[in-house]
């Protein structure tokens, strides 16, 4: 099981980034959440197979069609028991 936190910067709020991330994460069988941060970034935490987390990582670099991703920062987290995928 892998768990990672991502910080996605760019034009990522107001473009369905969180809901699109949730949809993609659920397709990949991941649990976690996506939430907007006050500084304009989106924070994503994902837990699941290492392959699925890697696929979500690649997807976050472009996001949904209206998004303009400038950067994605990833940090490993200790394994967590998360259920479902929430958006705040």
C-alpha cells in the first residue's frame, strides 16, 4: 500500500479539478481526498496500490481540460487507512 500527498499549483481552482481528481482516483481504486487551499493550490492525498498512486500522479500533471497545471509536488506519507475519496 502506498500513500502520498500532492500539492498541485496553477489554474486548478474553479475548473472542476477536485471533482475530476475524485473521479480518476475512484477509477484507480484509490482512497483519500482533494481540497482547495487558501493559496490557490489543490492538496490531494491518495492511498492505494503503488501503481495506482503513480497513475494518479501522472494524471495530476495535466488534470481536467480547463486546468493549467504549473507544478506538482509529491511527498510520501506513512500508510494510512482511508475510505472513499472526499472533496471539501
